[in-house]
């Protein structure tokens, strides 16, 4: 029974994929635009456009697009916070936009609104990926009581959250107030854990 279920599931997924490819081919023939162009021209700049562009790039079968994605991922992962330096980010985005236009045979001069919209979208996508990457590095860094920077950040956290109350010592029961602060939000605690 399990084998039949998996075979049926595989058949349905294959049929959906084939159906989607036929729809994309038909829309490309009718409009003369690739999927990325239809997304950029059809959606206003915002989260919906950015999400659709990202999904289109990730599900693309084009080797050029996969090369671009890996170059941007490497650029954001290697930079670890340097990705927000305008020059590096702009050069990566411009290079990737040019490669996508070559791969998809898009005339950059004729479709300059596409180039601008697509560049804006991928700049946001990989700026967010870079931010997530740097946050993961911070999250995975264990606290070290001997590290002065860690102690400074911890005391700054106390000052920002409990500003009227001064910390009497490094090891004190006052830290329990932060736990009570989380519970005092009650309504929010259910949503954010």
C-alpha cells in the first residue's frame, strides 16, 4: 500500500510540474516575456514581488541562473555583514542582473524598467540572506564571561530593558526580572513563545 501511495504522489507531482511548464510556455509565447519579466512588470515592488522573484530563481532549470544564485549566496555568506557595503553589493547585483538578462535573452536597453525592478528585488533578497547569515553567526556564538565585549553587550541589554533600575552586581537576583518581563506581556507570550 505504501508503494502505491508513493507512486501516486510522484505521478501527481510530475503532472503538476508538467502542467506548470505548459502554462509557462504558453504565457511566454503569448506575451513574449519570460516568467521573471512577467513578475517584475506585473507586481509592485514589495514582499510579493520579491518572494515571487526568489521562487522563480530557485526553481529555474537554467544553469546560468543556478550559477548566479550560488555566486550571490557565496557573496552574502562570505561577507558576513560586509554585504551591506554599497559597492560590493551593487557590483554583485549588477553582474547577476546582466547574467540573467543574457541567459534569458532580455534586451537590457529595451527593458530597462525590468533591469531596475529585478536589480532592486535581488538586492533585497540577498541583503536579507546576508543579514540572516550574520544573525546565525551571532546566535551560534556562545556567551563567554571573560570576553569584555560580551559583558558590555549584556550590561547594555540590562540598561535598555530595565533603564530605571540600576544593576547592583554582575551576579544578582535582579536578572529574574527579565524573565518576569517576558511573562508580563502575557498576550504576546502566546504568539512568540
